[in-house]
């Protein structure tokens, strides 16, 4: 948490390509690592999350990998589709009642 | 199962006025958090309520206040509105200490 950066800020891919978004954080106490997707005019939607005792998690076309030593985690989307176009936020934080600290956001555009 | 709902959808106020935003949490969720999302940025944590008590607060002045009711719905009150308060206000709910938070669609506040 606290200082959270995402790269890239914008990402344009062709339909069917893979997309990778990286999130770097500074708070070593973070142990919960979610990714949110926000479409225009909507609130953020939780798409995948991982906890610090796990290195990788996959859910169909979406995966998240965590490198706690280096303090970064990444979102991987395979076989992208136009409906994947949105702004993606990482939001590392603590578990329980700890707050989420959102990253700067990555705008993903998938062209047909 | 009903998700998180917020009202109103849009609101226009003038500088110096006061505003109240409302949130109904997802069924079974007793923890509610509020976030402010300025245009083009990630959401910023305002505060969190659990069982009608505030149990976490971000870096926001005291003119931002809240309430949680026995049915776990919540209000965000902002006094002495400033132009910089123009933003999307998001409510998120979760079950107790669970990690996963689920967001509502937000209230778009414009301060003129």
C-alpha cells in the first residue's frame, strides 16, 4: 500500500493478444493483492485477487502473479477481447479491516 | 442477491453547501467503506464503518463525515463543499473482516 504505481498507463492490443499490467507498491506490510476493472460510468469490479502466501493464481483468461520480495504483482490477460477494454486498478492492502490503496490505473484498449 | 447500491446517481451543488450521499450494502455485508475518485485517478480511501462505528479513516478533513445504520446502510456527509470535492464517490461493502470488497456504481458530485 501507500505508494502504488502501475505500468503502463495505457496499453493498446489487438484482439487475441495477451496483455500484462504491472503494479509496484512500497508497503511491505501489504498481504492482499486485488485487481479491479472499471468500465465507463461504473464502479470498480473485483476480477481477481491473491494473498501473500501464494505466488500465482489463475481464473480462465486472467491470472495474477506476485513477487513479494520485489514488491510487485502483475495482471495477465490472455486471448483479449474487445469487452476487456476498461481501466484496470491494482489495490494492494492489508487483510481484515485494512484499507486498500489504489494504483494510478491502466487504460486497456483491445481493438477488433 | 442484491449488490451495492448508491443514491443519487448524479448531484450538482454550489461551493459552501452541504451534501449527503447514501449507500446500501450488499446483503450480508456489515462493513462499508467510502472512496473518492477524482477524474482520471484511482479511488482514495475516505473512511470505513463496521457495526455502526468508524474503524479507519484516510487523509480527509473532518468536514467529511459518515454514519452507518443498524441495517448496515451508510451515509457520507460533506460540509462546506469546495470545488475540489467534485468527484465520483464510491461505496464498497464486505462481510466483516473479509478481504473482498464490492463496489457500488458511485455518485457523481459536481461542485460549481
